[in-house]
C-alpha cells in the first residue's frame, strides 16, 4: 500500500476511481504520466485495485463502497484533509455525478476540480431520451427516439411514427450492451413486451445505416477548446461494442455539429460524442454523449490532445502544454494481438496497424497493472 508521505516538487492529481471502468482509469494514468506535470495518486473502492500496482501511482487510498452520497463525500474529504492533493480528478460517471450533484462546493477548499458540466446538462447527456428531446428542441441532427415502458398504451402510437429499421437500447449506459436492430414492428413489439418493465424502460431509436464516428471534446461554458475525431476501422462484426482500431481525422462538418451541441448545452469539461454518418448522403446524426473519460482517451493523447493533462493543468493553474492535433491511427493492445493473429493465419485485416500505433508502448512501460489483472482473472479473485 502506497499511502506513505513522499516529497515532490510536482503538484499531485488524485484520481477518483470507481467499481467500473478501471481500464479507462489505467489510460488516464498513462495520459497524466505522459504529460509529466503531475504526481499521481488514486482513491478507489477496490482494495485489490490493479491501479495501485502502477509505477506511476505514488499513493493509494481505499474508499468504502455502497455509501450514501453524504457519507462518501465525508470519507473523500477525510482523504483530502492532509492537503497533499492539488487536483481531484473524477473519471467515471458515478464519481462525476457525485461531485456535480453533491460535493463540488464542499471539496473546493481541499482540492481543485477540473471543469465539470452543470447538473442539468449532465443529466441531459446521461439520458438518451432527454438528450433526444434536447436535440429536437435545438435543431441538432439526430435519429428520432422513443422511450418504451411496458403498459404505456400511448407510446405505441409514437412507435408507429418511427421509420424502420429501429435499434433498441437501454435507457442508461453504453458500451454497446443490450442493443438490437429490428426490421419489423412485430418483432420489435414482442421484444419490448418481454424486456421492458416500468423500472427498466427501453429506448427505441431509428437505425441509421452508415458508419460510426466519435468526437472527444474539452469545453468551457459551451466553447469547444480542444477536439479530436475518430472513425471505427476494426469494429467487431455483428456487435455494437466499441472499435478496437480507430482512425483519427479532422472534418469541418463534424466540428460544426458537435460545436453546436456543446454550445447549446453550455457544456464544460470533457465528453465523448457518438455520431453516425449516413450511407449515401453522408449526413451526420448525433447518437449520444458519454459525459466521462472514454476508452480511446490514450489514442487522443497520441494525436496531440491529452485530455486528462489539459483538464488538470487548467484546474491547477499551470500553463497548457502540447502540440497541434495531428490525425493518425490507434489500436488497443487486444486489437493489435488479434491483428497479429489474423496475419499469421494468412487473412490480414484491410486496415493494418504498426506496433507504435498500438497501446503496447505504454503497457510495456508500466506492465504491472495488466499483469495483476490477468492473475486476478486466472485465480478468480474479486478486487
């Protein structure tokens, strides 16, 4: 356990980890380490978190899980009262929600917080149906969306207005889980009646035939200060899981649509906007917003836009550092291994990647978190 005092001339960022999304926290650590401006500490509800094994993590603190918001904030304040943490960085949705909804004012005297969206904008971004209504009101192109709850007779008429095919999604969450495409209304209604309850409604959205795009942003009061754009090039066929390989690019139309959305929300902080580009016409449609750090944040840093470093530097009052956005390619470590296997089997992918374009260099520089993760999985240990 690395909770002992240490002496450093650098300010310290305390990463607030969660019970989910530890892989993204690993990438955030890698981004801050690459930036070189901060020492890194972690507060996590995992006693056996793989993050504590990182060479870049100087201090580790265990936070109890399952607490009420006020209790969780009191415990976090206890960690920060030593005065050693300069910036508190929430990574995942639940921590951001906790700080936005309950704790920003109470924590301000103990540590700086990076820019965050206001509570209403955050709630809108987290809900697919609220976001759809917001985009409708503000003229943002998006697929029409209906929230279906079992037993709601009025919603059936709204379903009839949707153009087939449609895709069903959980109301909350992401990562491609729980999504299905339906070409007929009969199959759709059978699925909705079987899978939807008053406590667990399902979102039904017009399915745009085309290509997935994404845009990561860092904003202040609706102004986009930094942006990257990426297109999936090696998505798992037949699934809606995030792509393992990405091509980063720049396009004025994407900048325009995403800029209008962030401006309408008056967004502050980071976000990942998912879009769909329609076949044939090339028209852009906003699908959803992930108001947290995302699975390709290391890829953005490789392209010259290190979002965690940018956010923490601004919070700490440090001058910005980094070059211009230079589009290129990035692939996850698992994606690169799968590509190597395909090559050895004589069926290389159409889009290929070099070792330097993969996540392996950062993993090799700091191997212990992933090694411990593999050991935990093999031994069925639960952190």
